[in-house]
C-alpha cells in the first residue's frame, strides 16, 4: 500500500512539509509506503475548460498535473497539504487540483481516485486555516473519496518549520491522521481479500438545475 502526500507550498521544507512528514512517519511505522510530491515553484495554470482531456485521457497542459496523475493510479491514499494564502489554498495548488480532478473525472472516469481515502492538511501562521481545510475537502467528496479525519481539524501553526515543532497539538493531530489513514487502508485491503464488492455505480446525471 502507498500514500501520496502533496506539498502545495512553494517552500519545499517549510511548515506544510513538516506536517506531511509527521503523517508520513506514522504511515511508515504502520508498514505503508509514502512519497511526498512537491509541486515546485513553476507556475501551474488553471483549467481552461477546453475538454480536450476527454480525448487525450490527460490534461492538455503537460506539467506537474500529468506527472502526478501517473503516480496516482498506483497509489492507495492521498494527503493534500497547503499553506494559507489570503485565507485560501495556495494559488498553484488550486490550479493543480482543478485540472487534476477535472481532467481525471472527464478523461478517465475517475480511475485514479475512486473510493481511495484522502485527507487535507493545512499550515498557517495564524488564521484562515479552517477556510482552506473546507476548500480542500470539497475536491474529495466530488470524486467519491472517503475523507479521513483526526480528532480536530488537520492543521499546524507556525511561521516556519521550527515553529511548527512547537505546535504539539498540531503534530499530535498529524500522527492521529496517519494512524486513521492506515486503519482505513488496512480495512479496505481486508475487504478486498474477503471478496466484498465495491458499491454499485450509476451513470452520472447532469441537470444543471434546468427543468423542461
């Protein structure tokens, strides 16, 4: 089993990465492979709504989005981490997730994410964390991904990784998140071995709130 953890911060070794490392350490202790995927600092543009992903089976813009998608097919769970930028998700991560989730749903019928557990992790200096946490979780529910929780909201506080070390409660919640993710993955593995089938799926219905 493997969990991909996405560092959506422009700082490779900053607060967001420190939170993800805490989750990854627990997952490793539980016998689960992990990889932290850093998006880097190159600009990631948003979705253009061209719908070419339906034909190409990937985003028409070939950058970190398509690189990550190839890894996602082989992953069993995900953690997406973001710093707080003006009480919202980091700009690059918004573009990344918009294109990743949209092109996967349209182009590949959600093969990378369907019923795979996901969690959001947020780092903030002071405020705006709950807004970012809510924003990230909305991606998961649209993709039919079980959301993994901890005993509080998944966030750490600090201006840099050193200050995050002083957030004992935040790091504790990261460890709880790791244990909860591991438990869910092991339950799913046991269900597969027991021959429990996945839920019946229906064809999507899009009404756009329009009635004839």
